[in-house]
């Protein structure tokens, strides 16, 4: 994730802010390092998928349909059109596994 997105994640999560003794002072170039050091590097991506800008509304409509995933992919993740088929296949596999 880009530093601006990592900063949005930190600003939205008071528990994570505790990792910075001088919060709200953040060095954008070291946010990822601090998260990795504290084994919290998975959290921003997980948070973004359901709470990032515009994501909560789209994530609430996720279902087994390919359209719901593509809407979420385009609206929240913005990985680019070339990523959609591969990610859709993974999503469908995971969705079938957890049902």
C-alpha cells in the first residue's frame, strides 16, 4: 500500500497509533517499517478492504457472484483491469471454502 493509504489506516485506528510514541507525528517513509516490526503489516490491507474510502458500502454487498467481487475490486482495491481475472478466481475459491 502507498504511504498515504498506510497513514489513513493509522489515523483511523487508535490502537495502532500506540505504536508511535509521538503520534500524531508520523514519518510517512517509515510507517510500513513500524507495522512490520510490530507484526501488524497485514492489518492495513485487511482494514482497507472493508473500511477504506468507499469500501464499506461495496464490501457489504460481497457475495458469491462475480459481479459483486468485480464491483469491490474496481471500487476499493483499484488493482487495475489486468488483476481482476486472477483475483476473481482466488476470491471464488476462498468463498467456496468458507461457505
